[in-house]
C-alpha cells in the first residue's frame, strides 16, 4: 500500500490489478472511485478559482458577502425567490422591524 495525493492505493489480487471479489467487479468499481477522485480534484481547483474571483471583486471595492447572496438569489426560481421575499417581509413586520 502506497500513498499519492493523500489517497491510499489498495490492490486486491497478486498481480497488482483490481479483480472480482464476491461478485463485485473490482476493475469497474475502481474506475468509479478514480473518476470521483479526479472530479474532486477538479472541484478543488474550481473552488480556488472562485475564491480568486471574489478576492478580485473585493479588491475592486465590491462587497463579497452581498455578491454571494445575489449569487444564491440568481440560482433560485423566480417564484421561490418571491415567496422567500414575502416571508422575510412578513417575519420582519411581525417582529416590528418595518
């Protein structure tokens, strides 16, 4: 067993190849794990890119907290967003904030 990128490598048969064990297709299962690992690496790289974009926006004078809220709102369906806005107004009114 060796480690690479903090991921342990396990081999299931004597020639170092993943094989079938108790009806489980080892090679196919291993390919799923490897695909997920690659996607996780890509996701981490994208997260770093997004962090850099927000840092750039902050340096340009924009409020990152507000930008993140607007991004959340942009992802919502318009009816869902309207419903949320109405509930926020209702709750704020109920506690005397308006």
